């Protein structure tokens, strides 16, 4: 029993340590680190400022090996087309620092981008800098900013990772549409579903 309590306290300590090392953007907060250049799979370096469009920017934390990403990634290009149509930029960040020599290496990212025919910037969030500043939790985890770089929506892509045809609430698409039309976003925050980001904590 004593050992179990020690284990639980250790876990809580790790959790609070991770929390203390992370920022967390709330709805309405301004984006930070928007000038940080990140390496794309094409070899080009881009920042969030470079990718933002007239009506805002979608920042999507993702990765290569997470089963939840594999369920959703077939919808990424459709999201990009939807964002383009609504004059919203889109960039996908890989913040999995601890897997950088394995499944989330640049070579693995290039392979993933080619296999999935990614039509958007897929970049390395070096040392999990953006994920830590924004409070990105999972892969995937969406952060949608308006034209003034204020956080307008954060959370899941939609309500059904298993099936695109089974989606009843397209949270992100609806938020993008509302943003571009200047309307109030009905659902501003949802719980992200996915694998934990293998971030750098120090």
C-alpha cells in the first residue's frame, strides 16, 4: 500500500512538473512565438506568420505513428481545402521531441507526407516549443486563430475519429466557417482525443 501511494505521488509530481513547464492558451488569448521558423518536409523554413491568411490560421499538432492520427489523417487534405476556401491558413506541427530519432524523425515525416499526399506545411516543432507554449496535449490537437491571431477554437477535429462518414459534429470545419463569416463560433472548445505529445519538458 505504501509503495502504491509513493508511486501515485511520483506520478502526480511528473504530471504537475509537465504542467508547470507548459503554457496554456485559453479562448481569446493571442498566439505567441508566431515568428519562430520551423523546418518543413520540403526543406523550407516557415513561421506561423508566414502561413496565416486573411481570416486566420489553423495550427494542428500531429505525428507519424499515433493510431488516432492514422484514423484522422485521411481528412487532413480536406481540412486544408476547407481552410483555403475560407481564407484560413493551415500548418501541421510535429512536436514529438522524444521520438525524433525514431518514428517522428524528419525522414519519417517526409515519408508520411509523401504517402498521404500532404498538401500543407508539415513542420518540426523543435524542442516542442510551440506545443509547450500553447498547451498542445494530443496528436491530433487543433488550435484555430482568427485574423487578429486570437484563439477562437481548440480541441478535436470532429466527433468521430473512426469514420469520416459517421461524423455528426464537424467542430473544426464549423468553427472555420463561422470565423470566415464573422459569426460567433457555437462550440469554442472540445476535449482533444489522441496520443500524448512526446514533448521536451526542460
